[in-house]
C-alpha cells in the first residue's frame, strides 16, 4: 500500500460515506469522489456504549514496535461516558427547544462509524502520549484573559482579524481541533451536519472557509500572509503529516463501505497540540495534518451555505505536492488557501464521514451564541 486506488481515495477524502445513526441500515458507498450515503435531512438528535480497548503508543520511528507508556491512561476514550466528558455544553438559540443529551447519546460514542469518536482504537498507533504532550505545552500561552473575554468566555479560542487590529476581530476560532482540548485526540467519523450541531451546542458555529484560511495564513501584527501555517515552505516533519500508510498500517485500508473502512483504516492522529511548531501566528494548532477539517462556504450559485472539506491528515506524505511542482491528479498542495471542493452539500444535508475527517468551531463576536 498505497496503490493508485488508495491515492484516489485520499484525494476524494475517501469514498466511504455513512448514515448519521449507527442503528440505521448501512449501505456501501458508490464508487467515485462524491459517494456519501443518504441520511436524514436534518441533524436531529443523539451514541452508544462501548467497551475498553487497548491503545498502542508508538516510538518516534514509524517502524518501531509498539510500546506502552507506563502509568498513563490510554489516549482513546473507549466509553461513551469518556467521550461525552470532553464535550462542553452552552447551547445557542437553535437548541433551546431540543434536548442536547438526546443528540449526544445517539451520535457520540465508541461503537463504530455511525458515531462521532476518536477512530478505531484497535488499529490506531500514536507516537506521543498525553503526558509528553502536556509537558511540551508547559509555559505556552494558549489563550490570554483578554482573548477569552473577546471570545465570549470560551476556553481555548483566539480572535482572528486582518490588518493588525484585534479590536476589529469579527470572529474567534478554536485553538485545537474538536473537542478543542489540549492533548486529547481529535474526533472523527462526524458528518458536517453534526459538526455544525456540536458547535451550536457550545454556543459556537462551524467555521467558514474564509475564517479558517485567515487563522492559518494571517498575521496578528498585520504582516504578509503565510503560505503554510508554520511558514513559506512545505515541511512534512513539522505537523502530523508524515505517516506513510504502508509503514503505519498492518493491512491495506479498504474504503468500500463504512464497515470495511472502520475495520481496516487506522486513525493515526496525535494529541492536540503535540506538534509545537504546527501552529499558526494566531496560535491555532494542526491546520495541516492530524485530521482534515469540515467547514462551511457560501455558494452564490446555489444561494445557500454548503459543506467545505479541506486541510490534510496524518498520511498526507503519500499525496503531498510542493507548490513549485507541476499539478498531478494523484497529489495536492495543502497550503492555507487551498480550495478543494470535496463532498460539497447543503450543510444541513452534509453527511459525508471518514476516519480522518474532523472539524473545529468558531464564534461570532458580539453575539451571545453561535446559534
């Protein structure tokens, strides 16, 4: 691995789609880059209960044998209770007449690809443990008190703005990929429609593509935009982008259906914030690598808000292209302003999911909620 079939899967953010609920019938994804299974037209409420699974800690060289980290609890939360403990609740107005608990119990859990979770723990391999990640963040200011106040009191958010004037910031963005917790694994297997709902449950909203790009390439001091969050040249060692599938998977990833994807495709993420140089000048982590991210984009032709998937994941090395290289179908350049059109759907009907697709939330300044 990877053969050409796997490369094409990566470029399309994989072929597997799924129903939003694990108790609905699962159908094989149709071949082609837009194969997402149909799902209910609105992300209406509710996960399942799982059992503990062994998680592997991997030494820094990709070919090294698994090694346990003594005395440290597993990175994966293998129960619904553990996953739900990562999610803060401050519902916006769209949730005032609905039960957040019902939604979360149904759609967040460790049981498989019909629920939002951290990937299949039986397959995942990680280099960095939680304690090592926390030690790496020691002394790092993730958010100042002034920033927290500007961001409506939300933790681990920073204002983003152009022109060097923070007072003109219209929005704030999560420092980490959801659940926006330092040194926790990002969540995957979440459709954009549910990502939007999870953000709304925190009084936030799903980020727009323009906001995400600004957070990635912008300069709080008003300087020139950056090509990548970390600088002007592609460097696959700065972020979690350098895990070749052939070395990091014991068997080929089979994306024919959501069940085969869950059973064979490893979510080889790292704890949020564990790549200290993979940070934009605004202080936003992992906008390259770890997981790709879902966001929104207004489509003037459709006159509606649609889903927009972008960014790269831990296996990006397999499909990476420098900007000075000629375009080829099998590869792409994951610079901040890269504008792919993967799985574009009206946001409330956007139910594409994958083992390497997550998201982060934003907050509109000057409003009491993101809803």
